[in-house]
């Protein structure tokens, strides 16, 4: 079974989310996410922090570090400012990406980067 979590109408500040499943952001989030599974930043969500997942789909706004171990997809409404590391990146026409792109497999987990 796959767990699905949705951050719908509440505002979350400085959270750390680790686990397995699917996470969908539909509002504001600031913190860290390290999840085996998938992550979606929906429109009009705005998220800031460090994010690591297998499959990542961005439709909203993301600021920070983004690591997708399989794929990262930026849909036409996506606005990303920061660092993206993934072996496969899809950027739709209209998506905005400002920052550094590394086309390789991320190896470090976010837990290992915390000080």
C-alpha cells in the first residue's frame, strides 16, 4: 500500500518530513522532506527548504535544494529558484528555473547533510 499525504489548507513552518509514500503540497511549507516515493508541489503552493524524493513534480513555487533520484518534472506553471539534482529533468514550456542544475544521481540523503 502507498500512503498519500496532503498539506492542504494549513500553513506548516520549519517541518521535517521523512518516510515512504506520496506527498502533495497544496499550501505553504518550509523545512525538509526526504521521502521514498513521490512529491508534488501543486498550484498555488509555495515551498522552501531541502527536498529529496524519487519522483518530483512541480506545478507551484519552490525555493531551495531539490534532489530527485529518478525524475524531476517542472510543469508550465512551475517556478523554481535553487539547486536541482536529478538524472532526468523535464521542463515544460513556460516553467521558470533559476539556479544550478546537476544531471546526476543524488547520493546523499538530507539527514546526512543536517548539522
